[in-house]
C-alpha cells in the first residue's frame, strides 16, 4: 500500500507554524524550574489552522529542531540535555496537547467541545510533564504539582480562552484567503 504524498502547499503551513514555534519558544518568564511560555497558545492556534495531524507534525518538527541543538527552547536553549532534562516532559507533552486539541477542534464546530479538547490536551501535557519532573528531580507528586502545574493553571486557562476566541476567526480568515484548505 502506498502512503499519501504530501504536496508543497500542504508542507508550507506546517513549516511556517513550526518556525513560529521556534521564534516564540525561547521567550519565557522564569517562575519555577518550569517557565511560563506562550507556546501552548501557538499550539492551540496550530490545531485550529492545520488540524490534528499537521499541527502535531509542526510540533514534532519544533521538538526535533531543539533536539539537534538549535536554541528554540526556553531561554534560548536547545539540545538533548534540555529535552531530556526536568522540563522535557512538558515539551513532549506538547505533542499530546496538540493532538488532543486538534482532534476535538476537527470534529466539532461547537466551541464548548473545542475548549474541552484544549483542556484535555493541557491536562495530558501537565500529567506527562509532572510525572517527568517528579522522576527527574526526585520530587513527591505534591511537590511536582506545586512546581510544574499550580503556578501555571490560571495563565493556561487564559491561553485556552484566548485561543478559543481567536482560533475560529483566524481559521476562517485563512480559509477565505485560500491559505489553508
């Protein structure tokens, strides 16, 4: 069985969104070991614009770019040390966040379901990141939650609300301009 061929016009939006992640990724606000980042907003918007699989591919490209050492992670860092360090679980969790958000966004025009998908994706990202943080830093579950989740919940809920408001508008405008299908 032959795989589906991807056209240049399908690759360009994925590449552009991966580049946006690379530009936004280094800009963070240190709060704890885990910094505040705008990446989740970009990932939610990617899910609206590209759909589940293409958005996840863009996220994977971003992670691979960071893995090879380009400074695209928080604080202009990169390389395997960063990816497999204490906050690496949250970075890998972005794949789950993107997949889950994209799944719900693609399958429902109702904003409540889309928001539920983004919340579920965020929860999965938190779960993977917190377990990873707990193992890497030898923290108790409570310490890991207080370090890697509690300081970010309000910010992340605001990111979901913002993406839920502008994501559908963004997608509609890009479709109208024939920039996405």
